[in-house]
C-alpha cells in the first residue's frame, strides 16, 4: 500500500499500512459508485461481506431534508438549510458473526473530513443509538471529531473530551476481547482502542458487545447547517494480530531486551505475546508516570516491531544498539513528538522512517538510519546529521534536513523510487547549512522548494528535478551562491527542472562572468537538461564529456531561451562534449548568452575548448541554437556546429582566437542581417564551412546599396568544403561569387572577401517607368497592395497601380510540350537577366541551363516570351513540376 498524505495523513497511512500481520478484509467501500444510499448493494465494494447495504436515517427531534450523497465520498448532514442536521448511516454487514467464527479482533478504519464547526464520527450500539443515548441501553461506544483536532467520546454513556490535537483524517478503531487476542462479541469481554492518525486516543473497557448492541454507524452533527461532513475509504477487517501500542517506562534500566520489565511493568516478550505490534516512547508511561530512563539500548541481535514510535516532547531520548542489528526486519521508525531523538547506534530495518515533529539527530558515526529506508520528513520535523553522512533510499515530505556541525555532512539519496521533497535542505542555525547533497540510484528526486545548504550537489545517477516557483532573487533551488556550492553531474546523472518561469541555479541577474551564479560541471555521461517554459540562469559551466540538452524555453511571448549563460564555458575531460537540441523542440530551444531570466539576452562569453580527443576530431559538438551576443573561442580544441538546431533566436557571433570551428556538411550556418549589422565570424583561428551558409536578409529594408562583413577572411584561415553553397544563391560562374535577386535588388556574397553586398537596380529605366505610374514606394514598395513589389511588377511587365495585375503567365505550362509563355519588360530597357528554374517539391530548385526562348513577341516595352524546357527536367515523379522565372540585375 502506498502512503497518500493528502488523503489519509502521512502518519495514519503508515500505521494502517504496516500494523497488521494476518488479516481478512470483510468490507471495503470507497463510495465511488453511490449517488444515494438505499438498501441496494454498492458496486464498488469488496471483501468477504460485500455487497453490504446501509440503513439511512436522521435523529428524532431534528429537521428533515437530510441529503446523503456519494460519488467519491459519503456526504452526511447536508440539508441546505441553516439548521443542524444530525444523521446516521448504519452498515448491515454482519461482522459480528465473522469475528466470532474466527475468534479474532475487528479493526474499522475510515477517513473523515469536516470543517472546524462540523463533527463527524461513529456510533456502536443498537438500531436506536445516538452518540449520547445512554450506556448499556442504546449506545455502547461513540466518538465525534472535527478538522481542528477536537473530539468527544462516550463510553457506556459517559462523555469525555479528547485532549489530543492530532488533526490527521484517518480514524482507526479496534475491538477485541479482554485478553486482547479474540472476538469482542463472544462473551469474553469487550475492549476498544481508538487512534486518530498515530495518536492513541485511549483504550476503553466496554459493556459486553453482541450482535444486538454492536451495530456500526457513521454519524454527523452539522454545526453550520448546510456544509456537511464526509467519510471515505471505509474498511472492516478481521485481524489475528491486534496492534495495541505498548509504552516504554524504563523503570528498571535502559535495556531493550526480551526479559527486562521496561514496558510499563511488562517485558518485551510479554507485550508481543499480548498482541502488541507497536511500541511508543513518550514522556510518560502507561500509568501516566514520568519515564524513568530515556537512554535506550537495544540488546544484541536486535528487536523487531511494526511501528517504533518516539512521541516524546519534553524528554530527550537516545537510542543505542549493542550491535549492528538495532531495529531489524520490517520495523518502521516514527518520530512524532516535538522533542529530540538521538540515534547513536546502527539499525538494519528495511521499513520506513517518518519524522513528523521534533528532531531526529545522528551521533557516533555515519548511516545511523538504514541506507535502504524510505525517509519522510513532515514539517516541522527535522533530521539533524550533526557532522555524519547519511544515505537513504528516498526523501519526501516538507520538513528540514540540517547539519549543525563544522564538519561537512552529506545526505545521499540512493534508490530506484521517485519522491518529492518540499522542505528545506538547510536551516537558520549555526552550521545548519554545512550540508552536501548527492543523488544516486535510478529514481527521481524532485525538490519543490528553495534550499539553503552550501556544501554543493553531486548527481551520480538518476534525475534531480528542480520544481518550484522562485519567490525572489535570493531563492535558489540548490542553495545560495558560494564558492563551495557547486553542482557536479556524473555518468548517468541528469539535472533538470519542471514548472513555469523561474531561474533555478542563480540569482535573477547574473553578472558578466557568472560571479553570482552556481557553477555546473558536467562530466562524461552526465546531462544538464533545459526545462519547458522557463529560463535557467547558469554561471560558469565546465563540460567534461557531458551533454547540455536544450529544450523549449520560455515561449509565452514568442521565442525565448531555455538557458542563459551568464558565465564562461570550459570544455575539457577525455571525451567530446555536446550541446544538443531536445527531440521535438521548437522556436524557443535557444541557448543564449544573457543574465538570469533576461529574455532578450546578449553579451560576450568565453568558450575555452581543450583538445580532448588529441587530434582534429570535434571536442565540442553543438547542435543547438547558440543565440544573442558573442562567443570568444580559445583553446586548441575543435568546435563542430552540427545539424539539428531548431531555435529561432538571433545567432551568436564567433570570435575564433585559437583552434578550429567547423560547420558540418549537413549543417547550415546562419548569418542574420539587419539594416545596420549582422552576426559575423572573426578572429585569428580557423573556420570551416563544409555545408551551407544561410544569409537571412528578411529584416533588411534598405533602398540604397550596402555591404555587410560576415567572415573575416583576412584574420581567419577560412576553408569552404566541396559541398559548400549559399542557401537561395547561385554561383553562375563557379568562381565563389554567389548571387540572388529579390525585391530590394541583387545580393552578392564573395567567398574571397567574406562580405555580402546589396546592389539596387539601375534607377534610370525603373525611375522613368515608375514616374509614369506616380509610384510612391520605390522598388521594394507595393503601391497597389497586391503582394508583388514594384520591382517584380517592373521586371514582369505588370501594372503597379492595378491590384488585379498579378500574373505574368500568358500561356500555362503544356505538359506535353513542356512549353509556357510569360511577359517581361524588354531587357534592352531594363538591363535585367532572366533564368528558368524547376522543382518538384517547392524546396529544392534546379536551374534549367538548357531551356530556350522558343519565341519572343515584342509589343512596345513589353515582351511575351515562350520558354521551351529542356530534357534536363526529365519526367517528374510524382506528376508535379513547378517552374520559376528569375529576374536579376547582372
């Protein structure tokens, strides 16, 4: 059974899950199938007595109109008025006969939910029973509770208020005979024991119960009239091992062995024989006397109990052990009081450990808790390491883990189970933050709150998931920024995050160089993974054969980054390192140079790359979009820019001072131009373009000629590979001069100079032509708003002041003859050159260098040209062929 704290309460769930040895489920009802409660059996019941019906009724003398509803819970006392509505729901399950047949105790459990002014509970009695209807006549035992921890019980008609303040919503009632091992209905006495969560509310001797006076009912008193209260997860179990809590007294000495009478006048052997499975260490013993000895030593060979509960508030306990066994077997250790428990001995149990209040401290050595235990710490509970290392299988809850010693202590989470911790690793006391965290094992540890520890984090295996919304610049998921607080990710380890916008490794504003950010080292086989919808601020990053995986970052307002690199990037180790793009990532998958959660980015960062491979092979392989700012590369190593980047942020400039940067043969290196500038590649090192470069001119709106330096061919050793090309450009003379034409004019990129230039078409003929139409927008304008620039209409003989004049094709392509006709301005006037291109997918275009002008008809300034495609086009398959006519200014 798994513990679901928000449903049952962590303590109550643990008790229910572990305290039975041999038992038979008689009835279980989660009330998921009922919409009303009648005599009909309910479909979602289970157990040997299922299906069982219910009797529903209000209490005489109180208002009618009671509603009883299901669909997930049993809702009682909701009449929709301002009047109180006491009500009862009796079960007709015959658990009395079963208990007598098995001669076994009965355990009844259910979860309650009631507002502070509302009461919900149970009644054991006759069919006329109410909570205070009189002992021995109608009601034998009853109790009511509310969510504030209050309650009242009636035993044989006598009322008393509970002094306990446990607000857990799990109620456990056990009924047994006087001996503690048999049925409470067989004439050998009737005793009740009641818990709320793990708080023992008492053991009560009842009048003899039997089939007539032992009917069980849920009951409510609705104090505010209308809201009601609920019951859920109802079970009746016959158990052959009653779980009554025995209390420690230490009256003889501190020895916990089989024979010493240290359990309120009984030996450990005796309380086990009496059916006890839980033992409680508190401030007082079972006779309400102060505990005589709180220094407890477990005898050699160890002891096993289901639940070992330290509920001490004012008496500090020490638990030692004579050997390495200590608490053994399936024992569960529970620290529930507000006082101190110090573990000075070793333990070998493989049950769970729960700290719900007070402090559990380690003493005398490492791993005082078993390394295989699942640890839950519920606020205000605290685990104090006191300078000792501790390994556990999982960590969950909302409490604290502190050190409290000048000696650094390490908490290691090493297991296959995933868990979430919403408390604080660290504290406010002296040396409480002198704590390190190690994540090992295949499970995931999710940290969902800020932490204050300063000893650093190491991820040896599994995933450390940082999952919280940062409250301010001072909050960090892995502690504050100190020289000792570093993050290391080793083979098999992953550091990632989840949630919405936050900045989980640094302050909001990282200074240049990352001085106020936690540095991260990613060794071979380790992964630092970005997070969807947030920006992660990094300081210095050391990549020693590890991987940075870039996911979709903050994208609610367009493209933004997954990472901001506030420090510098060092690449070393003995194997290549990687910066990759996560599968399925899109526009926001950018690794930008920036500060904190700055969405615009920018700045200058250094990337220092060692020659880890010992040769020219890549030492850092980048298949993610590096964006916003300038990367200055030093070191003898090689950076390969590989295919795969999907981000759309403004690409970085590279200053290559040492070593080599190579753009792979299947990659495309983007230069993005604005009217005034572009990213560029410069320096004194070497660069290779083995694939494409993409000169993005979409943001340029100039009407005058201009030039942009892209590649510093004077300072750099530049190599263009045999498959090099410029996307959208052609090299008609195969001399390294690449040209394209668009609405602005003609673009030319020179491999020799590394520059790209824009040449505006001659203004003579165009100006004359434009004046005849009173154009206002120039060559790049679109005066008639028909989607074609004025230049395009000029080149193809169209009318720039007529929105309907958009198609220069006068005769469509004939599939048989592969001929078509188009109109153009007479080239002798315009000086334009026309070429024909074809494609079958509108992506890859090929120039038909053998196409001919089969006929040219001139009418004034306009020509109609018939083009005959050559056999170069072939037979497209499937039967698709797209043709372009391009006009350029030579």
